[in-house]
C-alpha cells in the first residue's frame, strides 16, 4: 500500500460531479388535480423532505424545527424507510402536535408522485448529517426550487449560502428554524434563489460538461 501511495500521480485524479435533472424537471403535471387529491391547500406553503429515510438524513431535526414556523407552513415527507421504522419520527410529530401540518408518503416514490411533489413544494430541505452527494438537492435545483441544506462540506460544494441556496448549521435545529422562518416569509427571495439554483445546475452541471470531464479523464 505504501508503495502504491508513493507512486500516486495526483494529475490523474479527477472529481466528476453528478449532472442535473433538467430533463426530468420539464415533465408536466396537473398540480391542481394533485392538490385536490391530497387536500393540499393553495394558501399553505410546503416544505418537502424527499428520499430514503435513515438516521443520517436528519429528518428528526426538521420535524423538531417545524413548530417555530408560521401556522400556514406544511411539511411533506416522502420516501421509504431504511432498516428502522417510522415510529421515531411519528413520535416526534405527535410530541410537537404536528399531525395536521405533516403529510406522509412513507413508501416507494414513483416518478409521477416525485414530479408532483417537486412542483408542489415551495422549498426542499436537505438536513443531512452525513452525505457524499445529494441527488435530491440537484433535482430540486433542476425544478427551480429553493434548497435549504445543512452546512456539511458535500452540500457546500454545491450551495453557496444566499446565492443559489440556503445553509444552516448542521445538527442545529434552532438555526434550521431560523432559516426556515426567513426563507418561508420572503416569497420573492425564495423564488429568486430557486432560479439561481436552476441557473447553477444548468450551466455547471450540464451533461455535455460531465461527458467532457469523462473524456478528458480517459485521455490523460
């Protein structure tokens, strides 16, 4: 191993990011029909947590941060469980008296439901404790949705606070509450940042750029 490391050539190392989901985000949906089906009100605002649910994703932080937000704010949780049960999170919802503010889709999320949920969302929250890269983040940005993410390094590689997304201090539910209140109370800023996120993934994470990086890697 030591010999291999001593001969390692850093010039041959390339970090290639995941591409955007612009092609997915252009799918049409009848959002009004979807609202009626699941009793989502137009005068409410919706926070989306989407993806496989496991301890490292920080869903508990988001649930605990929700009571401090405006009464019109709703949380949508969508995704399958990873190993453990949803009981822990349901207990937090019950403890915080949030049952009328939380909509649950605890199962496999197919492409139609995923598309509807992204169109419905006002903001997408990525409260992860540990992650290497987030496809949900890139998909949200591809839909032009503002993203609130923990300030762990992998998230900061994509999100610049108040430029193309919003960051909060990782594992700090009080700071998450603060950012949620600021973002959800400022429609114009939230929409502007969402568009900046879309511009970012369109320009920086275009699949032609990604393909070019792969070609350059193999030509080294």
